[in-house]
C-alpha cells in the first residue's frame, strides 16, 4: 500500500458483514428450493447432460469429438510418430525379406451336354436352370477336390516335381528325396479354382516363385481336368442320345394319328372354303372388337374426367386443383397473372386506401383475369362434355356392327376353330420332333468330341495385379503407420490417470467445477497475472469473472470470505490465477487482499514489482507486533497494487515455513485482516509437496484447488482433497487451468466464448469500458465503479455511518455481483 494513504482505508466495513449480503441471499434462496438466480449456466460448468436434451449427437457434437481426438494426438504426437516409424520399419523388413510369388491363370469354358440335348422336362429332376447350375457347381467341386490334386500330381515327371518343390524345401534336404505326399501338399496349397458368377467360365490358378513353373503347372491343370472328365462326358452324351431316340419314335406315332384325324375332319365339313370365309369374318370381328374395347376404355376415362370436372365446377368457380381444367388453354398463365395481381394488391393495400385510383385499377385487372379464367374453365368443361357424348355414340355404333358380324361368323368360326386345334397340335408335335432329331444328332457328334464340352479359352499366363505389389505394400505401410500414429496416442490417453477433462472433476474427485481458464500460451508471461486488470483479452477475462461469480455462489461463508488457493504440484498456475481472481473481486466492488503465503517460492511481489521492504517474515522478525498493524511503518508492508487490491508479501524466503506458520500470532493476524477486508486470498505452495497450505487452511474459511489439465494424476489430487477436507477450510471446488478448446472439455464455461461477439481491444479507456459493458459482468463492474466514485470523497466515519444506516433498514448493500443480480431481479 502507499505509505501516504491514511490508515483509515483499512477500517472500511466489509460488504454485507451482517451476513445478509447478496451471496448469502442467493445461497439461502437456492437452498430453499432453487428459485433464485442460477449463475451456473452463465459462469460455471455447463450441464452434465451433454450437448442435447435427448442425448443424441448432432453434427456439431461429432465435430467437437473429432477435434478432441485430434487434440489428444497433437499432445502426444512424438509417441505416435515413434510408434509409426517402428511399425512401418517392421513391416518393411518383413516384406523385403519374403520373396513374392507369381500367379499363372488359365480360363476354361464349360457347356453341359445334357443341357444341349435334353429338354428341361425329360430325364432331369427340376427345371433347366437348376440343373445347369448343379452341373456347373459339380465342375467346380471336382476342380477343388483332393481327387483332382492327386490326379494332377501324377501327371508330372520326377524332374518336374523336383523343380516345383525346391524353393519350398529347406536347403539341407535333397528335393529329389521329397515324398509324394509333400508334393501333393505343395500343389493343393498353391492351386485354386474359381467360377465367374452366373457364367460358365472357370479360372484355374497356381502360385509359385518362378513364373515359368507357375505357367507350366497351370497348363497342366487344364489338360488334366479335360482328361479327367472326358469319360464322364462321353457316357452322358450316349445316354442322352438313347433317351432322345426313344422319345422321337413315340412322338412320330402321335403325329401320324393327328394327321389322319385332320384329313377326316376336312372331308366331312368342306373345311377349305369355310376356313377362307371364317378368316375374313374373324379379321373383321377382331378389328371391330378392338375398336369397341378402345372406345369403352376411352369412355370410362372421359366419364371419370367429366364427373370430376362437373363436381369441381359445382364446388368452386375456379377449381385449379382439377388438372384437366387447370391446364386448358392458357389457364396456367392466367393463374400466374392473377396471383401476381393479388400479391400486388396486398402490397398496395398497405400503402393506399380502398378508393385510391391505383387500388381500383388493380381490382379491375384482377376481375378481368378472373373472368378470363372462368370463361376458359367453362370452355374446357364444354369441350370435355362434347368429347364424352361423341364417344358414347361411336361406342353404340361399334356395338351394333359387332353383333351383326358375330352372328354371321359364329358357325364358320366354330368349324375353323376345331380344324385349327387339330392343326396346331400337329404343328407343335412336328416342331418337338424336329428338335429331338437335332438333339440326337448333336449327342452323337458330342460323344465323339468330348473335349469340346470343356474347352480352354485362355492358355496359362502370368497375371499382373491391378496395383503393383510394391504399391500395395506402400499403401498398407501408410495405413499401418497412420493407425499407429493416431492409435497409440489415443490408447495411451485411455490409460492416462492424469486429470484430463472437466467431467473428471465431478466424476472422479466429487467436487464442484468452479470454472476453467483456457490456455494463455499466446500471452506474454509477464501479462498473464494481469489479464483481468488490463483487460488484454476479453476471451480470457470472462472465465476469471465467471470463477468469481461461482465462488460467490458456492461459498458457504457469509459476509467476509477468506480462501486458500493451492494446487497439487508445481507449475499448475495457482499464483497467476490468484492475482487475476483478486483483480476480479476488486472490479465488482469487493475490498480484496492477496496474502503471499508461499514462503518457499514467492511470486506475487514479482508480478506487481514491489520491493521486499515488508512482509510476513519482516513482521515476524519484528516480534509479531499488533499495534498500528496497518500503519505506514508497519513491518507487514501491505501495499495497494495496480489492480486495486492489496498485497501482503512474504518479505523473503524461509526454508521451513510450516514451523513458522503454526504460531498463534498468525491466527491473531488473520482475525485482524478479516475485519478490514471483504476477500482474503492466500497464495500457498503446492499442498501435494508441502504442508504449508494445510497449516494456513486453519486460518481461513475455504480452499480453492487449482488443477492444470493433464498435469497431476487423479489419485494424487483425490488424496490432496481428502487431506484438505480434514482441515477447517474444506475444498470449495476446483478450477481447471490451461484447458485447450479442442480437448475433452465440453462443459467448461467460456470455451471459445468470444466467437461471434466481435471482441476488440483499444488503448482508449472509453472503448475498453464500452467493450466490457457488453457483458453482464461489465455492466455490474460499471455500476460498482459509479458507487465507488460516489463514496470516494466520504470520510471513514461517513462510510461507517452509511453502512450502519443500511443495516438498520434491513436492506443489504448490493456491492457484490450476486447482490446486484438479486437487486435487479427484485
């Protein structure tokens, strides 16, 4: 503090010291039923129910999850890179070590001899397609059977078997001594047979290190299979020929009987002349009947359209929902014109009166358009009616002609039909007989040429893959490397026991999340403790003001409040957050004191650039004096700093502060401090390393624990909280520091809150005030500043008098953020 300031400045009464301040009121109302103002949604952690009420993920949720996963990979990219290099290296070594094999293929076309010779209903169970499919599947089963591989092994000479098995035998063995079973195993393992879907093409393949050997074996496979099935095909063809010959004899006898019956019928009824007349009559009847049928169908259609049009015309003056009437002539153009005029009239009705000339003119145009439409609809209806009546007349005329012709030709038709039935049956049987004779001839030919039933389409050749082997290996290596690069960090994150996200605080620690401070790596180190004071970055200021509001809401202390700010380990940002919280409490009108209780590694005096001419150690060296404790010559050296709060420095470094802090004089000191300040924030060493914070916790009301993301293990933080809760100042909540917007922190307040609000900074104080006033906290800060300006000229005695008047009236002074919100709500 400045030594030229009067000592009375420390004697100002605490805001709401009677226990009826704004924070107490809000806490009482929330406890009574939760009807008070809920600032959690504005300044604290978000709801734990997730991003949507029903738990469904939308596109933004998926994008946030992906960003979170990428953030995990980014934080552990070195591990992922090392794993990726290792995996790719092992794969490359294994790939280069193994020698690639070449594949030779040969294509064969299968045709079923029985399918060509036998009809689908003769000698075959099931229909033709089923039999054909079974025939082809039998071919494929034989090609994949052990019988075929054994037969193939017997087609090679000893020299050929030796060169085939040599690459797959241990060099210490002689290939010529390899048993036949080993050779058959080599063939069965490397040969294959496939069939093109729904086709008769079969592909035989063989894999070998030597491409020439692969081609030789593939050719030998086709030759062996042709030889294997030759006898079976010959027997099938001969059996088919015998069946077909027997059926041809029976069919020929039936044809002879039908031809004799046909001749007798012709002689009896003189069928030659009657048949010619019947043909002419039948043709005329057919044409009349077709025209009559078409006329009837068209009448049904017009009758339906006519009824719909009649009903629609009776229902509405302009039935646009009737497509026939609506599309007649230029009705669509007139309708568009009418809609356009109607829309213009609505616009003009708002501008002009009913009797305005323009309104009368537009009404005339609308009436004209409607009259044109009505006339077109009437014309369309009359046209449809005329069509319907004309078609009725045509249908009656065709009906009369049909009856007239039908009576004349009925007798000739009966005779001609009988004669035609006999002729059709004879013709069908003759056609079947010709087909049987053709099949018999084909069966005889195919029995002499069985190899044509299963023939080679493509001789064996070495196939090249669509993608080169090395390209495939490269793609696979890239996939493996990418999987390792992304998978290893994610797997490592899964088993990471450190505090990683906001949900861990309530789920694992069982404490409230007071708020979160985003990463400030882009801010200069010397500016970080003064983010709130200088309002350098509104996106960083808002989280601190949100934490201030949460503390007011969650704290169980009434009136004056005192807190220990500590962490589990070093480097978690407790001193920086303490400095900004003090500035935040000061800006909302709370008289705040920072006590630098870190006697091992003090930093608050460095943040605020003050001299070490006073402090706790200097006060202890002076004998713990309590007279004129806040005077200019007091060894405590309390100073007012630039952010408006007050600082009690350490005054030096002490190697064993715990022994020093247990003195009863510190209890007396803190009692005096509590009488003069609204908020006391004690910055302490990490409680996970030193017991200083546990000792100082006996002197204050509550503890605020700072936890940096991915810094301390959850188990260690849980133990620290248990130790603090055993003191007189239990943990109020946890502040998550240095969280990244892309990490797993969907519940933190102010994570990217500046998006879309157009924050800007300027050196002008008026522009800063305008930007700050855009938020609720800024408006409250402005109100607090006005109140402070009004009371700045009052003497300490006047301040005590004003506070006493407020208390006597039972109306709490709304100097805190919560108090102002309560006053606004009332």
